[in-house]
C-alpha cells in the first residue's frame, strides 16, 4: 500500500466532504469588497503568484489513468501526469497552460488531487513544489514506467525559466527521512512528507512541508536543510501550507492544522532568519490554505472552511485580514467554496483559487476557479 501521507489523508477527507455532487454557494462580502470570477474550468487550482504583472496558478491536476491503487484508509486513488502550471489572462478570462505533465494523484473522479500545489516567482523564474515523496511509494506498487516517472518528480521543486524546466531539491525525500528520525514529534504519523508551499528567494527557496511540519531551505545547488519544526496545535499537527516574506524580511507561515482541531486553532508563525527565531505572530485562524502580504504590508489568509477541517463544507470558506499580534482575524469575504491559494495584485486586488479541490471536468458541476476580490476604500 502507499504509506500514509498528510496529502493523501486530506484527499480522503475531501472526498467525504463532497460526497459526490457539490452545491454552489454565494460569497458574502463586506461592504467594502466586490467578488468576481476571473476564470473557471481549472483543475484543482492551488497557489497563485504574480510575476511581471502576469498571474500564474498551480493546478494539481485530476490524477489519471496511468495506474490506480487501493489503500485501507483512502479507498481508491489514481495516478496520472495531469498537473500543470498555468498563466491566467485576467483581462479576457482565458488560461494558457505553460508547463504540463507533472505527477498527480487523486480520487477516481479527480477530486482532491495532489500535484504542483505551491508556486512562487523570483529572478525571472517560476518555482513550483510538487507534493509527496518518492520514499512513500513502495517499490512495485505502480507499473515500473509509471513508478520511475512519478518518483523523478514527487517532492521536488520544478523551476521554469528561459532555459526551460528542471527539477531540483528533493524536499520530499529529505523530509520523509527527517520525520522518520523524529517520530515522537507527531506520534503515530511519522514518517511523512508533503511539501506544499514555496517561496522563491533569489536562487534559493523556502518550502513548508504539510506532512513533516517543517520549514525547509533549498540552496541554489539543491541541498535541502530542515530549518524548523512547526509546533503542534491542541490536536494532531500543524500542517503548514503557505509561506510569504514580510516587509520586515521575516517569513510568515500559515497552517491548516490536522483533524480534531476546533475552529480558531490555526496560528500564523513568524520566522526571523537572521536570529533563527520562530514565534507566534497571530492566532485564532481556522484551516489556512493560503496566505501572503498585500498592499500597505497587510497580511491576508484564506480559510478552507471556517467550520474547521473536520466539518468543511461548500460556502464556509473565507478570506481574512490578519492584524499583527491579533487573536481573531477580520473577515473580508465569506461564503467561499474550499478556497486555496492567495496572491495580491499591484492594484490592491486579491486573487484566490476557489473550489480548489475540484477538477476541470465535473459533469456540469462546479469546477476549479480563480476569483478576484476588489477592495473599496
């Protein structure tokens, strides 16, 4: 069987939440915000980033037909190479798939996929992170050709530049080994690896791993160093999902938190690289899947569901403003449907992936989309 990973556990939860057909819900906005759909028909869209004025989105794909496997906890999951990185034409509502063929694992109907989940940009490069670890797949579970191709990608950075694309930094394997050497940090769940969020910083990259619960740094040469373990919440583990650099040069990390945590259990952590210091920066958030800084240095987060992960449902997601040292965020937009990644435009608008756990083809139901939140003074 496939060894249990945080990403696959979430995949199973999502399948249970959707229960087949998903119903649409309308966003509820504050009086100073307007929500519009930029584009739909996306394939499990996750993180977003602006680069040179253009918006890019990581699409985790919809699994595929290359191979399927069964797991006692998960049921059936299928592997394909349908994950991609996409440029969004905001003005005309069109998409341009600029890189395809990345490994994707999903339920048979394509929901809750894992693939390229995080994306960032720096120095003319787009940097994505592919969820998973080659070490989590026992030899022989998949057909040899599929296994070899998947293992070359799982847990690695994918770098797109004028020179083409390349894979770098085996974050997944490094974190899988590290967590196996520290089993008491999250009893009963390690080893685990699910590198999920990435921040490109010059030629280096920072990665948060939602399985090993670590902040990692990847050197320009691809060496992976585990920098910090993100402490556990009241139940289960932190499940860090996003990271961004603040105006002060520190890193700010949002967390989903594992099952069993009540609403309000998520923390925003601040990591100061110069002092090697990790501290709580804000509390009272719920099931954070994306985060980042917008205009005037304001920090925003997407909440997958304000009910908490265990009771997640369509129409319960939100985008919140998080003041420094606050114990409760301010809701900017509620009523969203499993929102995922976050990016801030130069004009002050906020962009979020909605229906982030649905494929492009649902037989007529909702599909992955990107929404724009326009803030009015």
